[in-house]
C-alpha cells in the first residue's frame, strides 16, 4: 500500500521533471537561432497583433473598472481618518506595484495564452507542424519563436496601459465624482511614486510574467495530445499553470524588489 | 490592404503603450523633463528627526523649495544629520535661517520648514543650518504633560 503510494509519487515527480526539462530544451531550441529579421519581422508583427492588440480591449475595460473600484473602496476607508487626499497614493502604488502587472497577466493568460495553446495544438493535430518539417522549415523557429517574442513584448505594454487606465479611472471616481481635491490627489501621488522603483519594477515584473505565460502556453500547445480532447486539456492546463506561476512568481519578485530581502 | 491595417494597428498599439509609459512617468511619478533641477546641498542637525524620510519636502512659507536627500546618524554626537537639496533659484536664504521638522496634518507626512533669518550672508553649497528645532514626538509630550500634572 505504502509502497504503491510512494511509487506513484515517484513516477509523478519523474514525469514532472521530464516535462520541465523537455520544455526547457524546447524553449532553448526555439530561441537560440540566428535571428533573421527580414523574414521574421512580418511574422512577429502578425503575432503582436493576435496577442497584444486583440487583448487591448479586455485589458483597458478591466483596468478602468479596477481603478474605479479601488478609488471607491479606498475613499470609504480613508475618509474615516480624514485623509482622503492619500487616495492618489493608495491607488497608484497598488496599481503600479501589484495589480497592474498581476491582473493584466492573469487576463493575458486567459485571453492570449489559451488561444496560443489551442492554435498550436490544432496545428499539431492537423499535422501542419509535421508538414512544415517535411518541407524543411523548422517549426520551432517559424511557429513558436515569433509567438514567444510577441508575448514578451506585449505583456509589459499591456500592463502599462492597464495601470494608466486604472489610475485615470480612479481620478474619475475620486476627483470628479467623490470630490477629492485634484491638486492633492495628483501631488500626493507624485510625492510617493518613484519612477525607478515603482514604475520600472512593475515593468520588470510584467516582462517576467510575459515570459512565463508564453512559455507555458506554447509548450502546452506543442506538447498537447493531438486530439480534440487533448487540446481542450492542454488549454485548461495553460490557464491553470500560468495563473499559478504568475501568483507564485509575483510573491518572489515582490519579496526581492520591495521586501528588503 | 489586410496586412496594412494589421501593421497600423500594431504600430498604434506600441505607440499607446509608450504614451501610457510617459503618462506614468510625468503625471504619476512626477518626473520632470529637466529632471536634474539645479540645487545646492545644505545640512542640518536635529536631536530627533521623528519619522522624516528621504525625498520629504523642504518648504519655506509653505512653498516647496527643495527635497531631503539623505538622513544619517552622527556617530560622535548622536544627533540625526539631514542633508537637503535646495533649488538654486532660492539662493538668498540667510545663514542664520531656522530649520524645523513639522507635520502636515494630524496623520500627515513629516517635512522641513525653513524660516529665514536676518543675516546678510547667504547659505551656499555644503553649509549647515545651525538653528534647528526637532520633531515633536507624541510620547515625549504626553510624558511631560503627565510629569507636570503630578508635580502640581
């Protein structure tokens, strides 16, 4: 009984390590190549469109609402202590340091990561990838690499837009609706936000998240069992793994950046 | 034509991201384009700095004239030394000005208020403001008050 449990744990662990190693090799192979900018740039632009531009609406709408909710909740609490001028500081630091990168990354994993997995999985099941290999094109470079770079480029852009729209939404609610004095709203914000610490650390975070999300997404797609069921499972795994990885990584990055570790 | 709209929208996307970054830099974190505003450094020694932080405001008559750039403890005299950068346009602060640590509101942040003196000589790079007034620490006030009460 005990032996069987141990055996199961062992085989799970080995297969986890195997797939981790395989995905690392996969990443290495698709990225380490002489970049051919003239041929690959149009591919990259197309993927940035699919991954970034198409995610823009959901990112902006959720950023707006998250900023507005933060302003409402923050105002209710701060006004109890008569310090509602600190609203700008509260909203901007929350968005720039945590919510901007993290929520944008979670949305990105759901919106773009799952689409990447499904697309690549379907390419595999309809044997397009095998076809590319047959005509002598490396599918890792042709299919995977542009998607991967597009994810890394788009994620920080989306996170920055998310934070900006959120702060704008907060000023909409806080200043225009609840009547916080706009001078102290912005001045308090500018006093407490430091560009090199808060804004750039948020950007670094979102680049790390973009890396992890697209890595998981393209690997799950490439590794999917080429059946309709397998693609469904792979898509689910992408969203679950990517979300967990984002939250875990966020804790580590926050501890390193802001926690004086 | 299809390719054209795709490229234009990607370009617009990147431009929007860049614009948002500029918004975050200028409006949210208050970076000014001429970021390194010319300033000169003045120090002041306080018995107790009571929660003053780096980047706190230095004001005169309520107007910001500089920022605190560094805070450390003098290991020999055991006093807090505050270094502040005062913008060059305010170059006529007399050498006997008073610096005090004040609080904005009840729960507000600490800042330094400077009251100008009467001398004709002006503060310059590296000078020290000798006349200082420490931060008010609530516990000290309470204990003084209680001490006076018991004396009565």
